[in-house]
């Protein structure tokens, strides 16, 4: 029987690097951005349909929800899955509680302004106005729809609700990689493995990789021969109004 744990991180926080390292494991696999939260929403929304209201068989849909993880990951040949998604948002967390009696969360944290600057750098903004960049940043920081804001909300809620978790800081992952990996293994009750930190493969899961053709640049490509910190001059990429608004976020 598979065990499921949950990875919560802000985009551009080193999560692809961490996932690529961990996916060398024979015990554990880290997923890409998971679609399971959306599938769960779709299943719940089915209860609003005319057909369901005409015959409200709640137990049937609840059975599907409880077996969704096992069904979706049935072809993955490891016993432990670390599913990456904003699982800590209130609705997502409530669903997890209905499926799993115990839950463990690995949180990868990097200051949001650094993540936002990295995200801006990954886009083609040479012909974009300052106002457009400001609007882009505000959209990304929106806690309901933004990729950064929603994940920050998720992380804060996990901590506030006192869910079992560990926090891995980006700077520690880069400068003390081996010990941070050991920390994750210990938290997940896994047997320690020797992972190669000098020859890291690009991220793969189920023998597939990200298709980044929809972006201006390949945003999931990592350095494979070394681990080093990438510093961003946030003032170069972010409007002052955004920095002032979110500096203590």
C-alpha cells in the first residue's frame, strides 16, 4: 500500500531542483504540479448536478474520492509519493483530512519577493510596461488564483492549523543540501540513501518531463552538474510599489 505525503512550495523556490534530487530515490517519488486538487474539485462539483440531486448517492462519490490517489498513482513503482500542490488551502486541507487520518507536509520556503523576481526574469518582459508588470505581480500574489499567493496561503494555513510539517529553506537547500535531504528522509521515515548531487538529471516523473513550450523560456530546467544559489536583484525586476507592499509578506 502506498503512502502519500505532501510537498507545498512557492514557484521558483528551488522545488524542481529538490524534486529532481529526491526522484533518484528507490523509495520515494515527487510529483510534478499535481492535478489531483482540481480532480477533487470536479468530483465535489458533481454533487451540484441535476443527475446527482435526482439520486444523491454520496457514498459512491466519496468512495471515488478516497480511492483517487491510489488509482491515479497505481503505475508508480515506489511505496511513497510526495504530491506537490497547494494542499494547505482550507478546502484542500479539509479534503485531505477526509481521506487521510495522518498527514505530513514538506514545506519548501523562499522569500516571496525573490520568487516573484525569478518569475519575472523567466518571462519575456522586454516590451512590457511597468504597469503591466505591476498587474502581473498582483495577479501572482492573489491568494485565490495567483501561483505564488495561493501557495503562500497554503503554507500559512498548514502552520496555523498545526499540521505535521517540516520547513526547508531555499538557502539551506542550496548551501547544505545533503543535510536537508537527510532531514526530509527522517521526517518521512525513510531509510537514508546516497543521492548523487553532482550529476542530477532533469526532472522526470513516470518517465515524463515538463513540456515548457507554452512559456517564453523553459522554466523547469535546472543545472545538472552543480548546486548553487541564484541571487536576484529584486529592485531590477520588481516595481517599488510591489516591493513595499509585499516585503513583509
